[in-house]
C-alpha cells in the first residue's frame, strides 16, 4: 500500500515540515500509519490505554507536550482518554466525515499528526473525551523532584 500523495496532515501551515521518507524513518510502521495517515489502532491494543502513572504524553511526530496524566481517565473504550489537552493551543480540531459519520478529529497543532478524536461524553469539568491513539503519543514519566 503506497501513500505518496500529500494529505491534510502535510499542510504547510504546520510549523514542522518533514518529507514522507523522514516521517517513515522516524516513526515505527503503526505510528506512521496513525500519525500521518489517520489510521486507528485496535481498541485495547495500544501501549497506553491502561497506563495511569504520573507524567505527560507528547506527540510522536514533534515532541509537543499534549496531555498529562492528571486529565487521563478510564473511559472503557480501549484507547487512552483525556478530559482536556495541556492547553488550548496544542491540538487542532478538524471536521472528519470519513467512515460514514461526522466526528471531530484531533491533530497536533505543531506538526499536523493525527492523534484521534474528541467526543462530548467525557467527565466534568469539560464534558469532553479526547480519545487518542497510543501510537500517536509518547509517555514521559513524571520525575521526582
């Protein structure tokens, strides 16, 4: 399966620009398919769906801090779920009408990597559930001070 055509995640508006060859060299095959081609890992198969250690989750494409363990919760869906990103500027929300439904895709606002989707069925105070692919994020444990 070849993916040589540019796609929305390669929009020049993003600060990080890499060639397809660079993305392939830097990411493992699952990370590449998820982050650069909006694939979805199988539920309950990713590295972080059941991780609840203190720390933060960064974008695999550019290292931007995206979510913290403080906003992570068990939604029972099989993907890491967060009630909010670190701040309102790190993620971009994009209308996604693929697969016969309309959802809100979440991308890294710095490199355009696909992260997952956001839904309005999360806990208070936001009421949102950021359903994120483990393959799109990298966990950094909190260090003891």
